C-alpha cells in the first residue's frame, strides 16, 4: 500500500470529523455516530499503514 492508500485513509478520517461536527451542530445523533465510526476506521487504517512502514524499515535494516 502506498501514498494513495494513506491519502484515502486520511480522507475517510476527515470525512468522519466533518460528519461528527455536522451531527453535533444539528443535534443528529445518528450522523454524529456515523462520523465517529468513519473517523475510527480512518485511524485504524492509518495505524495499519504505520505498522507496514515499520515492518518495511526493519526488513530494510536487515538487508544492509
């Protein structure tokens, strides 16, 4: 996974923040919950990308 996936994950996270904010302002608990879920998915995917990057760095360290 590359930069495109990282950008997509960050976009999902930001979309969630916007939904959550709109839900807060309008009093729409369902929209707020959807936003929280989207934001959490984005965070989890970002964490997965960081783990993959760290594993790649370890692998590269042993090559040299």
